[in-house]
């Protein structure tokens, strides 16, 4: 009896040690999961913060782009339309003056008609810049072809195009962003590149949309962020992000530039 009691007394510390180890292991496991969860939450918060910051930057750039477009349109309205309408008003007031001869009235009428025609052409051009009619009526490829025809009509550029795009793969608002990207690239070529050739392709497969643009102009150093910003590349990146596409830009001084926009289609 005494031997059994002694054995039980010896077992008790072993049991207590085992329970203590189990408690320590449980605490370690709980602490491990707590710290892991805390790290995951911290990582997710940092990711969400970066995403919010990126969205803010995109919104700011979009607003700046819109403001620049408004200023440009306002300037066009003032330069091309308002000033000419003032001249029309002046000529119309002269027609109403007493003592004006029929010949003078006819001359003034002809001037008014000529200016009015110019104003109509300017208003159509501004409306076209806001929303190209060919894009709305005939689709993205037709609008891009018209854009290239306008560039080629200057006789300064040799343009090669490849269009293998099934209409309405993209929503209309996304097609407008693609059009604006190409429009901005062409504007950069005309203003800065001093290029002779331009290559443009828009191709779609079952899973991918690929826009490629390149010219053989002056090019620029990609590390010059200020110059890249001045070329409107932030707006291009923004438009690509809006449609869920990625861009890849390649350029070197005196070696032209190329830009690829790739969107995965679902």
C-alpha cells in the first residue's frame, strides 16, 4: 500500500510537468497564430493603403487631364469661334448702317457667309475632338483609320497599320479610352518626335487585346520622369489602368519609341 502511494506521488510531478508543457505549447501555438494573423492584417492594410493611394493618384491625374482638355476646348472656342463671331457681329452692324450701298452690303454679306462657314468647320472640329462621330457610328477601327488618314494626309509620315479587332469586344467607353491613347501618342509624335514612320496595330484574340504603337523619331530617356510626364504618359497610363490593361514603354534618345497596351479579356 505504501509502495503504491509512493509511486503515485512520484507520478504527480511528471503529470504536472506534462500539463505545463501542454499549456506552454498551446500558448506558443496561440501566440504564433496571433502574430501571424497580425502580420497578415498589417500586410493587407499596407496593400489597401497603397491601393487607395494609387486610386487617389489616378483620380488626380484624371481630373488634371480633364481640366487640361476643358482649358484646350475653352481656348479653341475663344480663338476659333468667339473671335470670329465678334467679326460677324461687327459686319452685321455695318450692314444695318444708313447710307450703305448695295455693293458694300453684298461684300459684307459675302464676308459674313465666309466667316460663318469657318465657324461651322471649327465647331465640327471641336465636337469631333470631344467624341469622334466615326467612333460612335462605325466603331473603333474606323475611328483609328480616320485618325491615321489625317496624319498621313500631311505627307510627312509613312504609316503602317494592322487592325484585327472584333468590334464591341470592349465596351464603348473603353474603346474611347483606347482611341484617346492612340490620339495622345500621335500628338506626341507630331509635336516632339520628328519621326518619318509610324506603326500602329490593334489585334484581339479570344483572351487578349494588344495595342502596339511605335515611331522612329527622337525618342527620349525613360529616366527623365519630367519629360515623360510632359509627353502625357501619365494620362496614357491612367486610361490603360481604367480599362484594366498594362502598358510597356520602350524608348532611347534618337532611337524612337514604342508602347504596348495589353488587356486580358474575360
